[in-house]
């Protein structure tokens, strides 16, 4: 186990390119080994089958049982082989086969010019059953390491003119097959070795080529980490996994650049919006301090007006800071936020009450139908109030504000001057304010809060010209929900 752990640690310490090359070489080695072994086994099976078929075709002794005077017998194969004269004939045909007779008492006999004997195993002299013509086994030659395939066949031998049952052993040497298999194994081993080496080299080349985009990605990441310059991209070629990784990195880098740009713009806009009330507050405070220091009290009316201005500026700062805190949440919905069933129609009614207080001279035409949504109650009420504040702010004196809630679609329409078409794409941007409305109170964050709240709730919001073509602006908020209380 320790050796395996060390090997695993060493492998993991290699570079990705080296690991790919080694894995490629290992995979090719396994494939070559499996194919080579399967091929060798198939060839071995085929060669031994041909050897078996050749041995099965060998002549049989039943056709002409030999006489005792034609045989050279002995108690053992070695003794019988010593009695075989040189230059004798072989009455059973081709010299490629080796024949040997076994009598029932274990006597071994040879015929013709036999030159080698087959090792006898226990039971070889037993006759085969009548239903079985022959039997095969692996064997060896006497006094030699040569192996052979041996066939046992029932036959007979004439002794004194009377046939006696015997067993004929017919052998065919297998050293040729074994030699061929050995040469084939050596050849396949050499080919496998060359294949593994070639696979390692090819794997190295392929890994280097395949990982080139990864190297580019690594260089880009290191450049960003070193310089903190987000927005760098790398070329994307093809549609494979590496290309997808490159495209994802480019998207992430672009998103980071946009996020930093929005952050920088937010800080700059927040600083600009905070500067005006702070400057006014500092001016008023300086006047009060100077008046007290010089012992010249300000007129009561002037002092009261300055304190009123300071209170208004403090309220403006409070609203601005609250809006900034509201927008400090992530752009994506927070799954851990408290989301409950909200009777949205009641939220709209409460917002209308506050809207009437802020525009007492305005006429509100309302139609509010029941609608229940899942969301943050406080955030939804803040969003509706911001829409109504926007309508009240831009409505003419004694104007009309139309508010309708039908099937989850809330429309707030005023009859003011409207918004130019070229400014509509920016109305939901943070701190954006129309040039014509910069003299009016506000921070430019109200509609941004509306957009973020609606997005968190899973709805949609839009702002544009009135649907009937008349003057004014119409805001449309669509929230998913149902007209009855969810069970």
C-alpha cells in the first residue's frame, strides 16, 4: 500500500502534459497487450487444432495387425527401442508419426525403424471403450525434453498367429508449434514495446498541442493576478471542451471587467450625489459657528430657515444611504432571503396611501384586484412606493395618476412630460437622472431598486410612453403569482 501511495503521489506531482502522455502510453500498452495476447491465443488454438487434425488423420493399425515376429518388444520403452534394427521399414506410413504398441500386460513393442520412444503413462495399456475410437493426451518423448501430442487407439497384435488386443500410441511432435509460438510472442513483444514508445512520444506531442489553449488560459490568469487588469481574453477555436473553457474564461473576464466598471461608476456617482448635501450642511454649520463665535446672532427667521435646510439635507442623506444599502445586495437573487406569501394588492393600497400624502393635489384613479406573490414584503412595498413617487414627482399640478393591478400586472401612469426615447434605455441604471430633472429632489436610485426587487421576485418591469399614445409615462410591473391565497 505504501508503494502504491508513493507511486500515486509521484504521478500527481507530474505536470498535466506528462500525465496525459503517460496515460496515453499506458492505455496503448494495455490495448496492445490485450490484442497481442488474444492474437497469440487464437494462433495457438489454431496451430494445435491443425496438429490435432493431422494426428487424427494418421494411419490406424486395425487394417493389418502385425505379427509378433515383426515386432521388437521389451518390458520398457527403452528396452524395446534397443531391439529395433536400423534401416527397417515403417509399415504405417509417413515418417512424421511415431508409433508404439502397448500390450495388455504392459509390454512395449515397436515396428519398423523407430528412433524414439513415447513415455508411457499409467493406464495407457487399458483398452478404450467400444464406443470411443481414440483418445488424445499431451506427452513427451523418452530421454528428451521434446513434447508431443499422443493418440491412443485400440488395435491388435498377432502372437502365435492369434490376435491379441493392444493399444497403439501414435505421437506427433509439437516442438515446431512451440517454436512458432515462441517466435510469434517475441515478435509481438517487440512490436508492443515499439508501440508503447511511439504512443508515449505521440501522447506528448498531442498533449502539447491539445493543452496549448490551457497554456494561454494560464498565461492570461497569471497576467490578471499580476497586474489586476481584468477583461483580458484568449482566442477561441473550435467547439470542443477546451474551446468551451476558453469561452467561459472570456465571459468571466468580461463580467469581472464590467463589474469593476460598475463598481467604479457607483463609487463615483455616490460620491457626486453625497457631495451636494454635505457641502450644503457644511456651509450652514460654518455660518452657525461663525455667528456664535463673533457674537452676532442670526435673525430667528434666518436661523430657522437654515436649520430647516439642514434637516432636509439630513433626510436626503438618510434616503440616499438607505438606497445604497438596498442596492449593495448582489444582482442575483439571494436564496436565503426571507420570502413569504405577500398579498400584493394590500401592498399597493398602503403605497397609495403614502402617495396621496406626497401629492395631495393630485387625483388618483385606482383599480386594485387581489393578487398574491412570493417575495420580500418590505422590498415589494419599497418598489411600489418608488414607482408612485416617480409618478407624483413628474405629474403636473392637479394632474392625474392612474394605478391599476390586474392579474399580477401593475401599471402606474402619470400625465407629465414623459421621457425622451433616447433616455429610456438608461432609466433603470444606478444614479442615472434625466438632464431635465436634475433640479428635482432624488438620488437616481429609485428605479434601480425597483428593477432589482422585481428581478429577485422573478418578475419583469418596464418604463415607457403611455399605451394610449397620450402624454406622460407608464410603468409596468409584472409579478408571478395567483389571485387566491396559496395553500
